[in-house]
């Protein structure tokens, strides 16, 4: 398991965007490939926000949590 790498602000933004995108996608008259991709992306954004971990950012070596909390971010409770 990777350490948390999302700051509180980013987690809030991801959760709001994820809910908006998912709701938009599932409220369409027909679910085409675009709507399915958007719904899946929205769900992943919400999951990122809940757990505070983004695997894409881990692979790209990005960490907004560490910028906000410094060295205390290696402790999982620091970014909660």
C-alpha cells in the first residue's frame, strides 16, 4: 500500500468533481462510451478522495500531501 499523497484541499476538490461527473454521466438519456468513461473516472476520483491516495501521482512521483504537511505526511493520520 502506498502512503497518502493527496492534501485535504485536493481530496475535497476530487470528491466534488467526482460526484458531479458521475451524476452527469448517469443522468444522460443514453449511456454511450463517453458516459461510461466519465462515470468510471468520477468513481475513481471519489475513491481517491476517500482514501487520500492517487496511484497515478505515485507513479509520477507527485505528492501534494507532503507539500501541505511536510515530513509528517508519512504518518497516515497526518493527512486525514
